[in-house]
C-alpha cells in the first residue's frame, strides 16, 4: 500500500513539473512572437474572439502532442529523471516554436497575426495555423523518438525535417486549384480546409519517412529521401483511385463557367473539403504502402 501512495505522490510531483514547463513555454512564445507581445500573459476569454481561441488552443494541442513523447525514467534517481526531462522539454518546445515560426514565415509571409486574428478575425487564417500546429507536432514527436537523448541528433533531425516540410509546402499550388493568397484575404474557408488536409497529409508522409532506424546519418538521410520519393509515386495513384472509385467530380471550373466568373474567388466550402479530405486520405493510405510493408524473409538471401 505504501508503494502505491509513493507512486501516486511521484506522479503528482511530475504533473506539477510538467505544468511548470508549460508556464515557461509562455515566455518562449512571447519572445518568438513579438507582434502579440504581452497578450499571452493577459487573461484569456475564449468567447471574445473565436479566431484567437482557435489559434491559441491549436498551439496548446501541439505542445501536448510533443510532450506525449517524453518520459521519466527513475532507474538512475529522481533528480536525474527531472533534470533529463527538463532539458528535453525545454529543447522540445523551443524547437516546436521555432518550427512554427519558420513554416508560417514561408507560407503566410503576406499576412500578420495581429491584422488577421485580432483585427479581421480571419477564421481561415486560424484554421491554417491549426494545421501547422498539429502537423509540426506530429513530425517533432517522431524526431524526438528517433533522436533519443542526444541533443545533437535532435538538432540534425529537426533541421532535416524542417527542410522536408518546407519543400512540401511549396507544392500546394500543384496539388490544389485554389488561389491561396487571394482566397485567404477574402476569408474563404474552402482554401483553409483544403490546405489543412494538404499540410496534415504531408506531415504524415514526412513523419512516416523519418520513422526509420538511425544507424548512420548518411544512409538514414538517403532512406528518408527515398521513402518520400516513393510516396510521390504512390500518392497520385491513390488520389486518382479515390476519385474514380467514389465517382468524385471536380466541378470547380464548371461552376465558374456557369456563373460567368473569371476566377475562383467565390468557391464553395464543399470544394475545399473535397480537396483536403481526398489528399489527406490518400496520404494515410500512402504511408501504409511506404512504411508498413515488411518483406522480412520474403526474398531469399544468398
């Protein structure tokens, strides 16, 4: 019985310690996002601005996903476990925030948080931020697992993953028929939903490729790149297969022609759901082919 109470007390202590690291996250967020400096230390009213609530809680969920990878090992003592977790947690959410800042700088370089969230209450902007927050946290969870307790390996894998997802974001104009900047200025939810499925799908592909045994950095990088290239071969097959099997009709330009418009500025939400869901589902099926087929002894060795 005493052992059970001791374990319960230790779990409560570790819970308080995690809450302490979340408090330190507020300072890091305040440094990396000077445009909304001081806002994170003020009282937050979720019902006051739904766009700001979505933007804020998306990052909170992302932090939760990243922290779910950490663990306490008491085999070497309580203080060592706390110190090890503290160092990894600080490195984890710093890397997470820098990754968010970098990706948003590449994708949303024409937009400012204060203008879109505080002033215009652009829900499409916040939904794209939700995709970035969750997608990056999924990738970093795999990076932290692969890196183990090595900070130097964490930095290498983080930069490598950041380069991969950065290149992936540039393919949105190829994958989608929607005008990203124009529709986002108009607060169009179709482009936000389409991009949400696009980014989360790419996050699954990149995280699946990074989930490879790390023995030598050179061969690890080669295997990750080859998995992504294989995904680029398989992914279009699944997209076309889903459209053919379920008889999905790409009606964007037909609607434009019927309504006599010259652009897709009034595209309906349904088309964004169609693009985002199709791409996301195809990415889920792709990682089954690229990362879940184990040949083992299927081919004989000589």
